C-alpha cells in the first residue's frame, strides 16, 4: 500500500512543510506514535507519543533512522526501496519495542516524498486505552474546527474531489475534467440551470497549472448590455461620461495568468461575441479609451444552459465563435439522471444549511428519499437545496426525523403538474407513481383507524400479512398515536 497525493489539489507541496506547520499539532492529540521521514530516511517530525513510546529523551529531528533503530533496514528503508507499506516490529538501539506501519507518500509524478510512520506499543494499559477513547472526542472537535477555519473559508474554490457525487456519470465527468484541466484549451460546459456548472469551472481551475493565479467569474446574463464591454475589457481614465477618474481593469486583464469563467455565454450580445472572438484569436484586449493593445494570458472556460447550435441556426450566436469555444466539452448531468447521488447530496446540503452539529441529529425518512428519487428536479441541485431548506426550518427543534410532512407545498404542486412538463418524458410515470403511493398511504391510515390501531385487524382489512403491513408503515413513516 502507498498513498498517492495530487499536489495540484492541496496547498502544501512537501512533507517538510507539513512537519513544520502548526497543523502538525494535531498529531500531539494521538496516543499512537506518528513520525515523518524524508525520502532518505531522515526524521522530519515525531510526536510526543512516538518519543515516549521508544524512550527518546532528546530531539531526533535530523537523524537517520539507522542511528536509532536496529530494524531500520526491514522497516523504513524497505518501504523507501519498494515504495510499499511495511509492517513489522520496531526495535531501537536501546531495545525499546513497538509495532510500526511505514507508509510511502507518492505524488502524482510518481516521486517519493517521504515516509509516514504510525507506531503502536506491543502492549497497552487499561488506563491508556480509556485515555485514548477520551482523546478521540477532543481530536474530532479539533479537526472539525480546522475544517471550518481552513477548508471551508469563504471564497475557497471547489475541486473535483469536493464536488459531491459518486454516480457513474459524475465519476466520468470528474475523470474527464481532470484530464482537460491539464491543458490550456478552451472548455465549454453544458448543463441545465442549477446543476453546478460554476463548481466544475472552479474545479478545472484548481486542478490546472494556473491554480495559484486568479479565477475570475462573469455572469454574461446578469450584465446590462451597455456595461458588458467596460466590464470585460476595462477602460482608461475619462474614456466616457461617468467613467472613474482612475479607470478600471477589465475581467480579461484581471484574469491574466489565471482562468476567466464566462457563465451563460449564450446570452452574450452579438457585438460582444465579435469582440470575444478577436480576443480568443489574438489574446489581445482593446481597452476602452486606450490607444494601444494589451495582452492577457488567460484560460477560458465558458458555460451555458442553452443549445448553442440552435442559437447558431437562429442567427443569435456566431458559428465561428461556437467552434472556437467548443474545443473541449463537458456535460454536467441533471439531477434526475444521477438520483443515486441524492442521499449524498442530501446529507451534504443539510450540513451546509443547519451546520454539522444539528445535521448529525437529523434522520431522513424512507418516504422522503423515495419522493426525491421520483421527482423531476427541474431546478436540479439548487432546487434540492431550496426544498431541504424549507423542510429543515419547518421542523421543530425537538424533531429528529425529516418526513414528507415537512416538504413544501410547491414540491407536491410540481409533482401534480409534471405531466404538463414536456421537458421531462418520465414526468407522467413519476406522477402516477406518486399518486399510487399517496393512495396506498391513505389506505393504510384508514385501515389502522378502523381497526383502532390493531395491526392484525388492519392487515386483514387490507388483505395483506402483518409483516407486509409493518414494512408499509415503515416505508410511509406511519406511527401509531
């Protein structure tokens, strides 16, 4: 076993930096020994538990493993030579013993960055074991704090690994996206509204060689037509009435060395399409009021929820620009085509909406998951978040189970109206399924009421077995009062 690290997706580029960073203090909370060694077997870090376990009274940083361990050749050095995990006993020159796991760390260029060692004692006292259990809670709280402060800081861009989804279509999207990220070719992202096209654009940037440079996002549909040129290309001081005296840098200029993301590219007016085409062909920017031309080294990622070829046929989008943009194509699937991801998305979104602590207390009923899997989701993940937000804030503080009764009325209105939605061929079948489910639930409730909550009698009225009655009650979250 070895660990592969893609250093395009993390901030620190070496084990030395990890060892010397303040976050290595997390290792001090562990009762197991942790050490970090260089590719040559030099100690870079060792936590207190490691030092205590092997009886080291002085710092071992900078020393070679062979100076301290009799088992260095069959342990750390073997892991360095084979690039495979080694598991065997550790014996120091002073005859202190333990069992160690030596794990090679390999980057995406197949280079050995070093070895991380986890060591455990050959025996452990009861008091130490209980102390270890107590420490786990503190470690979790500390790790949660680190995640909140660092991994979720405002403005941090998404990576392909942070995009929620393990379905086959999402795995294919992520795999293709990581390949496209390594080039500087233009990428055109297609997807319905709410599918997360900007997240994919961010992931393309963070997986690219431009990750340390700016990511500039522009929503072409949100900009007034009269301001688009100045926003994209900028202007010099006094270029027009109302212009800032200091002038303004345009989005292309700001994206120099980085990535510019043009969302809703299909809404770009025809005159601006011609200007964009010139920029893509030459890389030169014509700033308003500037006599010369400027150059910007940017990578373009565009996105649209429209059928650009249809716009080309209608004369609303330039065909030459379309072919210039559509070199590499990514299609973000709608939620109804990746329903297996819904449970993952639900748990993730609940944490985002109400926080991790409250999210741990909330369970989702089978009824809700069934309704979600059968729903058409015209607004995709954005609509899923909105529905969950309503449901979560509709729950009482003491409630722990999110059921169908918490879902907004508009959710059920959409179900009833979905046969009229020509955009989703399966809508009528989904509505029939939901209608049948509603009728079935009502029949169960009615039978239980007639039987005065006697499940045996209720099962006889429904002409089903008691076991099936129990199953149906669980499916529809029917509780006896």
